[in-house]
C-alpha cells in the first residue's frame, strides 16, 4: 500500500518535525463547508490526487474544475482512497458517514487512514477507533481551531488523538492545513483537547463582546480601543480577529453559531461526566442559545455582540 513519506526524525510528544511529502497517495475529503473547502484546496494544490464527497455537487464545482474526482456516496470514495479526511457538521453526521453498510469503516481499504477533523465527542472518536481496529484500518481524531481565516491561510491549530505511529504517518497531510500540530494521546484525546479550546473561547467571547459594548456606551472609538487592548494582557485571537468584525457589524460566518452551540453541548456533557463544574461555559451556552432564538444561528460566533447591541437599544428606548 502507498503511504505518506515520513521524516527520519520520530515525532516527539507535543511536536512534529518537518517531512517530505509523498505526492503519489490518494486523498478523500468529505465536507466542503466554510472551512473544509479551503482545507481540501490546500491538499489539491499540493499535488495530491483528490476525491471529494458532498451531499450537493454544487459545493464541489471549483475543486472538480481543478481536477478533483466527485463521489455521490462515501463508500465509493472510500474504495478509491487510502487517506480520507472528514470535516462535517455534527456528531450525527460523523456517525452516519463512518458507520453502517454504506459508511467509511465498512468500505475503506485495509491499512487506510481515516482522519476525522470534525469537532465531535471524545466517546464517538473512541468508538470509531475500536471499529477501525477490527477492520485493520488506522483512525485519527484531529479537530481544528482557527476558523475560516485559519483554514484559508493553512494556519489551523490541529489537536491529534490516536495511535502515535498513525499520527506520524498522517503528519504530511496535516502540515498542509495547519502550523500548530500537537499529538495529544490516545483515541479521543484530540477531541478532549478541542473541548478545552471551546471552553476557553466561550467565556472569552463574552468578554470581547462586553468590552466592545462598554466602549460604545462610553462614547469611545471602538477601533482605537481595540488597538490599545489587543496588544496588552487582554489580547486574544477572538479579540484581534472577531473584534473588528463586531465593530463593522460583519456577522457572516467564519464559524457558525449553530456549530458552536453544538460544541458547547458536547463540552458540557463531557465535563459533567468528569464531575467538573463549568459555570462560564454554561453561561456562554445560554447566551448563544438566546442568540439563535433571535435568528442568528447561521451567522458567525461574533454575532453574540448583537445581544449587547439590542440591550443598548432597549436601554435608550
């Protein structure tokens, strides 16, 4: 079987070396959403033979015109590829694509690599790993952070769970998508790490919104305030990248509100199983659900600012 060329240096815990890329492998990509399309394009641009599956062929037109092969079902893609990346919306979508007679696990080649980059539950990642073991297939959970900007710039943070040697084998592909690739441990460890990421973002987003709302209430120039505070102790990715979108009332999705609500639900459930209280996460989930009820579930997470805008208008009236 053709495999990705590996570096002679073994990957150490928490870091990866640079490697040469074997251009001869066949890569399947499932899920061409806000982030997935850019990710698939990076793989194609690197010279890999790319196969894609989407429920709607329209989403794949640009890639098809550049030489990608489109499939109308996961099982035919699985039969054609030896490395398959999935980047879909919800755990139920992951379950549908991986399990069942038409799914990846039953139809993937022996010795192939299945890499789920969806933010999903650690328990589901472990189930996929166990099912793949029986079929002699390699399984990796590798969720990402960085949104549409990180996906476009191949600057995602990638959190890897699974067998260590499998993580080494898929590094050349992951290195096309991100610049911070960290091996976290056994199956499910990547998803657990992504939960840590989402928990940190959840409360931070509240702080970003409240800071910019305060600036506006105080009659300050929000852009100048942002210029001052983003480089100090308050600095964060959300403040620097989403703060300007809030100020400009640009609420188009880099990461959907509906998907963030899904992620927070997974994190709350996992934290509960660990016996851990997460009041900040609970508050953020309640605010985002309120935002969804206002009709913003298809907007980006920065739309949380609308809650504070609305409260300001109500106070004035």
